[in-house]
């Protein structure tokens, strides 16, 4: 098995470039040159996310393809949260010289496949030496005849809603952590939905542009946990946000995971992050049919769950991947 140092940076970059080749009309100059050039069709939205091995992912818990795809999802979700449509990504990969080339090619394959699944293209990137594998994805999107939806637009009297179920990523992570610390390995086979939600969340990111078109006044993706996003949204919009925990949709099978691990699954739905579904505020009567109302905005300040004030995600759960 060849390592990065044996193959060399230029040859490896050429392999990445070949995998990301694009024939799209809006890509004037794609991966392989000094920089990418593309034709934007409206205001451009840009967001960058970085994932570090051992902190944000583990190769013994997820496949390289899943890790690469997941890095795209977490960055692309920020574009959707502004009401944007993903058009392309650039990728920076850092790795130790002894990293097997096949592993990096598999990570790149996951990046390319997930980007293509969003009808977007890998526009280029960089490869550097680093103490651990580090994946940085910069997502580029456009706003299709909609105004950007920010964190600060929620108003009293509006309805809070989410675009999909929550808690799956945290439940899957909890299963893997429990098995690593001595729980029955059969837990992994018993809870495939939660494991899949952790390894590669699949939020409906088209829900972002749909919400913007429907008049969403504020929006964000649930990357740090619903509680944390509520706190941020309430502070940014200077309103009080009240959520009923019973209304928050949970990933299928999450209650069974909770039974096996003796954990209330509501904790994962409220405090667990990295599901990347969208949270938004809408005027009453304008919530899209495929969104789930979970609460309301009113005059005041702060975030509340079941009438109780919440400060941050740290008050709800603490998981570790290391």
C-alpha cells in the first residue's frame, strides 16, 4: 500500500483533479489550475468548515468515503441555512506523510460523490502535510431570486419549525462510545439508523431555498445542537423562543437506542449536534408543509424548552469522540 510520501503531492493532486473533473457550463476553469473560475447567477454565499481526525471523526468509526461526504454536508448546510443553493466546493486536505494513498483517495471520492449529489462541483483545493488528517471544505452557493435569511430576523408572533428529525447523530455517537467503553457490540447492529445518521447525516438541504421562498425570517442549521441554536437565534433576533420538547421530531429508532443505553432520547434531540437539519422562523400560516412546527417566538429574550430557560448545549449533554 503506497503512502502519500511515496506517491508525491503532485501525482496525488492529479488524481484528485481527475476525480473532480467538471463539464458544467458555469465552471469556466475548474480543478487543476491555480484557481477556479465560475459564472455566478446571483449573490454568492460562502462558508467554510474544518474537520480534524480524532476530534470530529474517526477512521475506525466511519469509512473514509463517509468522512469525506460528511465534511461536505456540514459545510453545505450553512449555504442552505442562508437560503442558498450549493454550486461548488473547494477542499483542503492535510495529512501525515505516512497516510495511505488509498485512504485519501477514498475520502476524496466521498467528497466528490456528495458534492455531485447536491448537483454541485468540486472546484479545486490544496494538499498539505499535517500531524493529523484535516479536511476543510469551503462551500459556494447562490441565492436564486431570494434574499439571504439571517439569524437576526425572527419576530414576536412567528412560528419556529425544523426541516427534519433530530438526535440521530448524537444517538449513533452514543452507541459507538458505549461499545468502545465495554457495552455489547451487538448494539451497533441493532441501531443501524442512528449509526447511519452519525456517520453520514442526510438532511434535505433543498429545504433551505424552499424556506427562503416561503418567507422564512431567520434560519440556521442544527450543527451544535437544537438548544445551542435556539440560544444563538434568540440572542441574534432579540426575541424569546419557546420550544415544546414533545413537538421536536426524532430520528426513527432513537427511542430504542435510549432504552438500550438508559438515556432519555429527548436529550439527544435537544442537545445533540451534527444532524444539520434546518431551524427557521416563519410568519404564522406560512410554514412549509414538510417542516415541523416546534415552538413560537414572543417578546422578551432567551431560549426556553418546556417553559424552562436553557443556557447552552453544555447544559444538555456531553459526548466525546476521542
